C-alpha cells in the first residue's frame, strides 16, 4: 500500500500500487477538500530523499551517511540521507523550509527540532555533531538530554530521540 498526500490540505490517500504499472498516470480526489490531483506511478518528488522500496539501500549515495527514523508508537520507518553541512531535522509540514524533514504524527517533534552538522575532521574522516535547536521536548542521546547550546559528537549506530521518535545514525562507512 502507498500513501499520497493531497497538495492542498496534506490529507493522506492510501491505494494499492501493485494494481498499476510504473509510469501510469493516476487521478485522485481528496476526501477532505475535494481537490483533484494526479500522480505518476514510480515518480516522486521525495524519491531522492526517502527511498520506499529498499530504504537502507543507497542511503549513503552522497557518502555522508543517513538517519533512520523509527516512530516508536506508529512503526513507520524512513531513511533520509545526510549532506555535508548543517542538516536541520524536524517534522514535515507544508511550507516548512528545513532541509531534512521527516513525516510524523508525533506532536512532540518540533518543526525544527535538532541539527546534525556533517563535516570532515583533520584526518579527512566524516564527523557528525548533533545539537538541539531549542526544541520544546528536548533531544536525547543514549537517554541523556542535550543541554541548551551543547554539541555532541555522534558515531555510526548512535541512537537519539525526539519525543516518541527514535533515530539511528548510519555513518558514511556503514554497511547497513
């Protein structure tokens, strides 16, 4: 089953993609706002950001690692690649211009919750630095809350939480 989001009201419409061929055009009518919109099977604006078919595959395509988002309450997994520089992480909302949004219904995740800065150290190795962006519920690394202004170096496999949402860092050299 696939979900598509209404471009007008952000309501989800669920459909069985196995009944259609790649490249086929579908037209939907939103049950909330009656907006009609079309999609093409196999083509997604978020395709490069969130791989649905094999999420762990190609997550390191730019060589900077990725984050694996696992919503504890809702069991919805997303893999989002990271880029060199600051990756601002938060809840997706239409019009929110952060560069690393993820989809969630967890109200304890802020629109701009935390950031991971990806850079190279003096030896040329990729380094990840996590900091909280004054979120309402805090950012926790190994069950310890980051203090305001604190920066924490994290490594492959580090677990951090934003509200009820757990996130695992997959480093650039990670096999997973």
